[in-house]
């Protein structure tokens, strides 16, 4: 399985961020070919020591790194990527990797 983790920094207007994210971005991202699972945090994103610089963490799962890359390069993936500028002005870190169960 391959994962894409998106860590969205705390926006200046969390309510506007959430409204756009859940009404616009999630429906776009859910159309990305090969997406198997889409998870987001409930409640604050924290560290073991307390607060973090992140407002939202999203975990997207794909069957393989190839499927993830194909999904991101698809028209649907490009539309979702293009949408980031509309709501993630505080910044977003994207991490991609393969996983294995241990």
C-alpha cells in the first residue's frame, strides 16, 4: 500500500478553510483514480508534547506507489492539486511513501 499524507498548517481563518476543504477539496480528491481510502483527523492535530503547527492531517491510501503517481498525474489529481491554492495559503506539506505491515 502507498500513502499520501497532507499536513495543512494552521490557517488564519480555520472556518473558511474547513468550509472549502470539505465542500470543494474532498469531493475533488475523492475522484482521483486509484484512491482506496481517505482519512482526516478528528479533533486537534497534536504532538506528544502538545500543540502542533498543523490544523488538518489527511491520509490518502493507494494500492501502490505507481497507482498513487498515476492518480496524482491524472486530470482529477491535477484538479485537486490546483485547488490547494484556493484554501491552503498557510501551507501544506505532502509526504508520499510505500508501506508494509510489520
